[in-house]
């Protein structure tokens, strides 16, 4: 194990990050016979810690304990994973192929080659087979049934979204790590398959700099953390390790990849185009019990307004509900007594604003994120919030609590309809997101892209990006499918070119 100062470690392919992109690259290349080393900043979380309390989960699985603000005129709460498996360990597992229209736009506007629906089909199919993507196998829970009822009453097309959770047992703790192993985070099968083919995975190892010379990446400098216990207290011992590599794939996610590249002096179109799906959550109270904390999260999405607006179901826990209700002021908190009758939903919009990622000025490995919502995003959020409220009222909700600070509870269609013209008070929007991408866009259009169609960083022979960063712009649907399919395609292209 390369773990001490001064050790010299050499690998053919170095993969930085073990999330959706990194695990796909590692498995594909290891199976094709390449020598692969994965470096992952986060810890390998033992099975027993999956499905624990939210407080434990935030410190175990998430970056910055789940508190990463995106600054800007409207601040946005962002969370991402930082553990073996990355954000896939805590995501909800909803799976979409990239819409055909999006793929066509990526080709036409960014010059991304070989990305049409037909070309991408085998890569989606591979990932879906690997993760067991499919519909929920049990009875649809009450929070899904009412959502379906509301969508039908409004005459809007809705559909169950397949998930990466074959045999889901409705533990309802996706965001704290699936304790039954049904949800296919990358640590479940993808990374073990890579390791079975000889890939090595070093966890608790954060890359601090990519070393490069004359357009070639030569390796990385990383910090290893060894956690030891002394006198009942845990202590981190740190040591530097230098790793030499023939090829480097940066898969550190949409915020850390551009921060790391920039910190290493690689800046061409890097970190200038962060995109997100801004999201507003709502809670609804129904006459009948929902028992949302004992069921899988609502499984349907309204497709009527895609790709600009998505209405869907959100992860539920009493803690998450309390945070949402707190936006409505102290009076709303009494509603916690009705938690059994409540479920949470969201409106998400296709990001058309602009954001940046820069390394922290503290040089502590963090990233500074900024995002300015466009006026069309804000309008779509307002319109989406109004539509979601109408749907929930038609579904039988007695009250709808919007994720807007100080906003009154919505009880009638007239009250819900007030934002149908898209007006929202921007100073009160309590926006969040778990979907970020496009911080190193990929395509042949050099005037706007950081990497070529296959993720190779411009100006470098052997440095590639393969994670959410390379999505040229917002896909308008949950992004994991797009990330994995592109990573698979790029790994195969790399292999063919190397052969
Ligand atoms: C709560 C939540 C729910 C979500 N729900 C869904 C969903 O239902 N469907 C969907 O499609 N998407 C969902 N997503 C988003 C999806 O999980 C991410 O878009 C996807 O995992 C991003 O893949 P990635 O490879 O870019 O980054 P990640 O999967 O986040 O992996 C990046 C990895 O790199 C590591 N890393 C970072 N910096 C370094 C460094 N310097 N050195 C070493 N390692 C480093 C990180 O620790 C991390 O493990 C959700 C996300 C969250 C947080």
C-alpha cells in the first residue's frame, strides 16, 4: 500500500474520485486490462454506518457535513457526497437517460461528437444493466398515489421514474446511505467489480495538485489520512504521497474537479460555466396518513413541462420536514405534530443561469461556488411552484407549505394560482440543489469548452475529465445516467485510442 512519505507509486491510469464518473471509468478500464489506481478523498464507510441518523450521515458521507452554500444574489444550499462512491451513496437513485433533444443540442452547440441518441444507447444500456435500473417492485406508497391522483386531475402526463434500487425495501433513508444494499451506490457493485479486475482503491486520500509539464500530466500530489484512536479519541495522521501516472482521469465531481484543475494551474474554460437544477421544496398535509418516513419517496414525476420544469417527490424525514416548515416561520412548526399526514415534493427547473467555481482563498482544498439565477429560471420556479401546489390541492391536500421564506400557507387554488405568472419574491426563495454540472464543458467548440468531445483537457495529451463537470450544459433531468453513459463512452474511446 502506498501510504508513507517518500513512497513512489506508479500507475498506468490514475482516477481521482470514486463517484458516478470515476467508478465507471475505473471499472471499464480495469475490465479491459488496464492498470488502474483510484484515489478517493472520503472514507470507505462500513456497512453498519449506512442508514444511520441524519447527523451521523452528514459527517460520514457528505462534503462539509452537508453544508456547501452556493453564493449569489439568491443563495442556494448545495450538498454532495465525499466518501467512497461519492454522491451516489446518498442519492435517491432516480434514473434518466439524457433526453434526445439535449443530446442534439450538445452536438449542435458544443460540437460534442458521437453523442446522438443512437450512439449513446449502448452506454445507457450498459449502465442500466450494471445497476439493475428498473421500476419499484412493491405497492406504490400513499405519497406517490396522491401525487398520481393530482396529476391525473390536472390532466398532466406523469410517469414513474425508474431507480437504481432493485429490490428496494422502502427503508426511506436513501440520503443516509441504503442499509439494505438495494440502492446501487458505486460502492455496492461497480467499485467491487473494478477491484475484482485488479483496480486498486486508496480511500482517505485527497489529491491536492495535478503535476504536469509541457502538456503532459505526470502524476499527482496527495494527502493520505490515517484515522487512529488514542485514549478513546480519534486522531488523523497525515502523510504526503506522490503518484506517477501515464494517464490521469479527474472525476472529483462538478465542484472539486474545476477547483483542483485551477489550483494546479489549468484554467482554460475551467470553472466558468457551473450549471445546476435549482429546486424548491414544498410540504403538503393530507387528511389521510402518508407515513412518508416509512415508505419509499414519491416515485412519479410530472413530465408535462419537461425539460424546463420537473415536479416530483422529495426525500422525507422529520428533520428535513422541520427545516422546510421553518421557512414559514414559528407558527408553521406546530404543523410538525401532523408529520404523519405530510409528504414532501419539489419543483426543479433546468438551469439556464451562470455559475463559477474557484479554489478557496484559504488554500484549504475547498471551493468557492457562485451562481446567478436567470430570470427565466426564477419564472419557471414560480410557475412550477404554483403548478405543484395546484396538483397537491387537487390530490386532496388540505394545506401546502411552499419553500419560500415567510410565505403564507396555500389552502385554495386561487392562492396557488398567484405565482402562475412566474412572479416570485427573489429575496425569499429558499432554493436548494443536489444537481450540479457543466463546470468543464466538453466538445469540439474550443471557444466555450474545457475538454474535447471525449473529455481530454485542451492543451493536454493525457489528462481527462469524466464526471458531472463535462456535461456541456444542464440536462434538465436527474444527471447520474448522463454522467455514467458519457464516462463509459469516453473510457471505451480511450481504450480504443490506446490500443
Ligand atoms: C442527496 C442527493 C440526491 C441525489 N439524487 C439523485 C437522483 O435521484 N438521481 C440522479 O441522477 N442524481 C442524483 N443526485 C446527483 C448525482 O448523485 C450526482 O450528479 C453524481 O453522483 C455526480 O457524479 P460525479 O462523478 O460527478 O461526482 P460524485 O459522485 O460526487 O463523486 C466525486 C467523488 O470525488 C471525490 N473527490 C473530490 N475531490 C477529490 C480529490 N481532490 N481527491 C480525491 N477524491 C476527490 C469525492 O469525495 C467524491 O467521492 C443526487 C445527489 C445528492 C447529493
